[in-house]
C-alpha cells in the first residue's frame, strides 16, 4: 500500500482534482450554501463565501499530506466544481478508506457521483493498493445508498442510532467493496 494524496483523476465526463481558492465562489454557490444538500451531512450550510474560502484554505494545507484525499468533482463541459468526493475516515492497518460525497442539486441524477466514485475505486485498489472501500448513509437518504450499490459496494448492515447529522441521531446503513469483489 502506498498513499499518493489527491492526484488528478479523469473520467469520460469529469475531472477530479484538488480545490483551490479560485473555486471558493463556485463551491459556495453550487452546493456548500444549500441546506437541501447538507440535509443529511454533518456540517451546516456555509453562511458566506468567506467561510468556504477558509475551508478550502485549510484543505490546501492538508493537500501536503499523502494520505489526504479531497477531490473537487468538475464536469468537463462546465469547468467548475459542482461537488466533492473525499476520504472521511481511514484505517491503514486493514487497508481501508471510508468515502463521503456531495454534489449540488442542479447536478443530481446525472450519474456524476457514481462516475466519480467508480474512478476512486479503481484508484484505491489499483494504484494505492487498498483492500477495502466503505461508505455509509442515513437510512432516510436512500439516493446515497443507490450510488454505493451502483458502484459495486455490498450492503453490510444497518447500525441503529449510530450516527449523527443535521437531522439528529440516525440509523446508518454501511456498504463496502473489498479487493476480491473488485477483482472478480
Ligand atoms: C446522494 C447524492 C450524492 C447522489 O448523487 P447523484 O450524482 O445525484 O447520484 P447519481 O446520479 O450517480 O445516481 C445514482 C443512483 O442514485 C439514484 N438516486 C439519486 N438520488 C436519489 C434520491 N434522492 N432518491 C432515490 N434515488 C436516488 C439515481 O436515480 C441513480 O440510480 P438509477 O441509475 O438506478 O436511477 C446527491 O443527491 C447528493 O449530493 N445529496 C446531498 C449530499 C448527500 O446526501 N451526500 C451523501 C451523504 S451519505
């Protein structure tokens, strides 16, 4: 296993890349200020572009680390970020990363999150050499689980009242794909 940090990755329709301060307004306008996007997330909608700028500034420092993964999802035909996909938890002792994602409402249902997540799966298995990629969602947010299923993750069970987000304490459905599933 060898971590490479947030490398630029490409799919048919998307570029996945690091965020820069120049993305602050797009991030704020496209998703970070929208309470519908953050409904089942752990952070509140941003109240100003300045809040977004500060967060990106923090990520830019974190990008120095080779185990920090935070990608902007950039449709090629738009040229600006519409969401993020990132590692929100990791355990090197079992070669695992836990993936989280969000995308602006205007771009829901276009298959972008599925396309980005599938690219990360090949990056983490083929390039980084991990053994397990997992993700989870509030059971009241089934669209997120559908993305996991479409990417080949298997449902492993629901932990009752095990998580917390902007809606309060929630039941959390866990999904994962392991290297042998991927190779098959
Ligand atoms: C959940 C979310 C990431 C889905 O992203 P997306 O780019 O719209 O997903 P895709 O277009 O790749 O869709 C994948 C599948 O999920 C389905 N889906 C997406 N949103 C759905 C919803 N709200 N309800 C039911 N199914 C949904 C799509 O129909 C598609 O399935 P299909 O091809 O069988 O029709 C997006 O709605 C989002 O960012 N929501 C807010 C943030 C969030 O909840 N993040 C996840 C936290 S765990």
